[in-house]
C-alpha cells in the first residue's frame, strides 16, 4: 500500500492545475455551506445539495431528497450528474468526494491533489482502505481517483446501488467499470492509503481549538 510523500509539493501552487481537479461535497440542509466554503475557499470545490435545499450557495441540486440511510442513491445520482455536466474526457486529473464532517490538513491535501494529478495517467484510488470480497473500498469520509479512473468511470454503464454503504457502492461501481472495459493486463489499480494524522473525522482538538461537526452536533444521530 503506497502513501503520499509529505511536503513533496510545498514549493508548487495548485493554481498551476487551473481547472484540472475537482472536489465534490454532498451536503445536508443541517450542514453549513458557509463553513465549508470558507475553509476550502482556495480549492475547486462544489457543494452537492438535495432537490429541496434552496440555499444560494448550493453549487449543484440533485433531483431527489435523500436521507442518511440512502446515501448510496445520492452518490449514484451525484456521479451521474458529474459525468453528464462536469466531465469531458481528459478534463480532470483528480476527482474527490469529501464529507462535511471531515477536516483535512490543507498542506497535506495540496500534496494529495498534486501527487495524484501528476500521475493521472495511472489508475490511482486514494483513501482509507477497507478490503472487501473482490474489491477494495475507501472510507466515505474522503476518497479520490485519478484522471484515468475518472474517464473510465464516466465512460461505462455505472452500476446501480444495491449495497447499503455509499462508499461500498462507489468502490464496487468503480471496480466493475475497470473489469468490464479493460483487458486483464490493464486492470491494475494503485491503492494509496490516507494519513490519519492529517484527516480528522467529526472533531478536531488541538492547541486552542475544540471543533465538532456533523450529525451528532445537529442532533441527527
């Protein structure tokens, strides 16, 4: 399992990539768009809202309303929207899905985006690995794929969700696209493990900071 080298690109700016990368964040009505827009204001970043979310800072509104229990269906529609409206072959070197309640170290995130973008001609799947029967799943808090996988995912007939978890569904759909459309010798996917030190879920406690985010704060558990 590979890891991202630390501070590998500290002297290079993401502006060099221009519009070659994109991060999607599916967001619920009880989650603050203002918070994430401020924290990630320097990134190519879109909030994905349900049909009934009328907030002006929603970048994309889906066609249905979803609950926490059917996030797999929300992920399916989100990726259909992405492939239809945002994607063209070769447009992106990096695509990621990020949860509202995940706080990423920005310098580390820059390294992740740069490293995968610089190797976008390879099949890279990044995140917190959960091996499954026949494929590798990445935890839904934050996962990313390289440009080559983006193009292959959007060019196939994407699997409809049958499994419960949205992260399990995405992983299964991605692997099915690779398996169905490629010769055996071309099916290698490089899995890169994220660093827990730089990816905090639901809360962050450090010098002078005590931060909590997500469903428990909004009393949605």
